[in-house]
C-alpha cells in the first residue's frame, strides 16, 4: 500500500558538493521525538518515518516461564502428523517497486532465488505511455484524494519491464505485476509487455488489489459486493482470452482480499474458485495485523505503538493472523494451486514507530512466516516503501533527501534479517517440510524442518526481554527413532533487546546500523558448534532473552552457499555526482565560517 511503488528511474546530474561526514541532513530530526502525556515516545510530525528514532519500552518478563523444555522429534517424516507441504527457501519475497541486486544475491545464496511484486494500490490506476521525459520509466500524476493512503496515478513505459529483466539477468528473481482494475475498460498493456519482455520470469499478474475496499475508497459505486467483483474478474478473463498479445492465459493472481469489508468465506459461495480455476495461477490474500492509518492519514482509530508492542512478541501473533485463512489454504491445496500472502508487514499505512523496525519485529516476522509455512501457505510478500514507511527491509543510497548520498549510505532494516533466516530455514532443496513443535508457552515457539524426509533443522525463538540472563532458556532436542549427532551447528539471531534497532547480528555478522551499510555483511561468520550427549540422545541449545536459534543437524557449509561463497558486487553504472567533490572533516567545519 505504498505511495512509492513504481518509482524506478533516477536521472544522473552534475553536482558540485562539499561532503560533511556525520552531519544530520537538513530536514531530518535527530534523536528522540517528543514524549506524550502517557510517557509514550511519539514521532515528530516533521520526522520522516525512515529517520524516526522512537525506541519503545520492552514488555516485562512473564511472571512464570519454564526455562527448560524438550522437543522429542521423529527422525524421519514418515510418522509426523500435520507436516506442511514442501516449501522453498524463497518463501519470503518482496512487494516493492524495484529490488537491489546485492541484497537479492544474499537471498539467492541461501534460497536459490526470490520473487518480487511490482504494484500495490498504484497498479489499479497505472497506464502505459511510449515515452516519459528525462528517461524516466515511471511518473506520478495527481493524487487520488478518495484513497486514504493518497495513492497517485502512475504512467509507465516499457523500461519498467526491461529493468526487471535486467535484474533477473544477474540474479534469480521472478516478478509479479498487476493489471489495472479501476474500471472494466481493460488496459492490458502491462500483461502484454510483461509477458513479451520477461517471459518465464513473469510469475503472475494480479487481477484486483484489495477489491473489498474499492467501494469505501470511492473506486466503485454501490451496489458493489463479491458478486460484482467476480463478474468483473470474469470480464477480465474474457478480455485476456481474446487478446492475442497475451499468449499465457492462466497466469492470474486473485482474489487478493484485504479481509476488511469482505472475508474469504464471503467470496467462496459465489463459485469464484471453481469458476476461475483454469485462469488462476495463484490464490492470494493480503493482510496486516494492525494499522497506523489514523496517525498518518486521519482514518480509523489511533493505535498506540507502546500498547501494541507486546502483541507482536508472542507466538499467538502469527497463529491469530493465519486463522481466517486456514480454509483458503485447504481449498488451494485441493485445487493444486499455491496460496500466497501477497502483501503483508507489521502494520498497514506505513508501519508503526518503534515496532516495525525493531528487533522484536525481526523475531515476529520469522515466527509469522514459519507459522504461515506450517499452515501450507506457499509464500508471503513483505511490503516495503520509501522514506514514508517504518517497515523497510532496506533503504538505498538514493533514499535520503537530495544531495545527501555522499554521506548517507545504506540502512538495512530489521526484517531483512528475518528474510535471511527463513531462507536458511528452508534452504535450496525445495523439498523442505515444516511443523510447529511449540510446547513451552507463547514466548518460546519452535519448529522442526524435514529436508528430503529427514529431520534436518530446528528453530527456537525466545521473545522474552531480560538482559539479566534470568530468562535465558534451554531447548533440548531428542530424536525418536534415531540418534542425535555428536554435535550440532547453531546460527543465532541476536540483539540486546526486542526494542532496539541497532547492532543486530545473524551468525555473528551485521550489515551495520543506520547509514552504515554497503549491502555486505560485516564481521566474522560465527556458527556455534554445540556438543550433544549421544548416550542420552540429547542436544541442549541455549538461547539468550531475546534471541533466535537455527539449529543444523549437519554442517550447514555443505548445503548453504553463504559460508563459502561471498556475494558478488556489481559496478555502479549511474552517478549522481559527476563533478569534483570535496570532503571536509566535521571538526574543522565546526570552527569554520560556514
């Protein structure tokens, strides 16, 4: 639901500049924002979410919590009841305008590839043009005042698809685009151009984005309900059938409900799935656990991030999110179709300050993703945007305000670590299956992964925040019908608190803090080897409060590329500084005349 979707092209220009390292950019507030009367730190009205420094108070540890527990896991999947469908390492994808090659390569190393959606609210009003001045691939027009998220209309050229194809020529990325659905005078150029230029790199074409909100957003007139939407879908299917420039017909993604005014069980009685099963490639929904729409756009009711924070920090968060979709998941399996959560993140309308970019959100995203996978979702796309959202996976050099890219570099968001973790949970085999094994309360979820039918990996999460060590936990693995190995290999996702946004590490490595990242992990890889008690058939895995542990029963370096293969880098081909630049030490500048 980002306003920034489709902004792809940037023009190079000659600039004379003085670089002031460490200076806070003009128009960006530093430090914490004002404090509300209830003690909550609130974002300043002038502070862009991308630069917001809100730090929330972590929840107090639970009064009663078992600090040790045991998972008795079957050696093979033959006797495991409730095991998931086979999952891909690319379970998490992205819902954005354009991705970044270095970051996607890191996911490809672990997962074999990923998938990216170009769209959102912007797609419904998009239209094709032959040319946009200054070499742009897209351009915004007026804002749709009827839409709470102030989504602009967008023009696009063929270059949009060529840019996607160029990314896929470097890394294994598949793409989703959306067919404009603002009315039934179908503009099918997106479908035509995407198939022509992307070929098999086009994974799907979305037909309608959150149609259950079309009436309330003023995009349809009453009466408009599930039957009217289904009839419009049928009209689109017929238009595609009649179009000779769209050779692949069964490539649609739908219905993509937001589960707002309509829930899935309201649509299914129309016969939607049976009626369109031959046209649908993917069954999809979109959903967020909460929203920040009142604070951003004055819509709905105010959500207090401090009060909401504990709701993200337990296993029930993911379980409650998937409950409305369990029936849809079963229907998709029966039809042999993948079921995707096509757009999600921590909160719609840009996320929540202090939550969406915190370490707690990183733990939540892993847990939510694995909960979906265990419930036979085939994947989920994390939605991200520009400076106007809190939940970005990454922000590039070109994100800060103009003329700042010489001293503001990359920022890697907390949820990017989640994507890396999940990609390693499933790996590259494409035959991994997962089951939720949680048995130690809502703050310590766990999962077992069977790869090729054999118990291969175990995930432990500790949501509790306690720097004293009093709530560090130990999870013990025993194997039924088999024997634990002499040692296991553990990668830890760590930070000092669920509320922090800095100094996150995955297996000892970090991408750096705000404006410190260049897209490559820093530090030495640290895969912890833990000896097991073979005679007792036990492996004890310690976890800090808070942390996550991914336990490999075999050496991960033999199966996962990151340990042995550094990510390639790609030379810059476009520059925003083509004239002479000067660097001035800030200590010198502080005593100068300007």
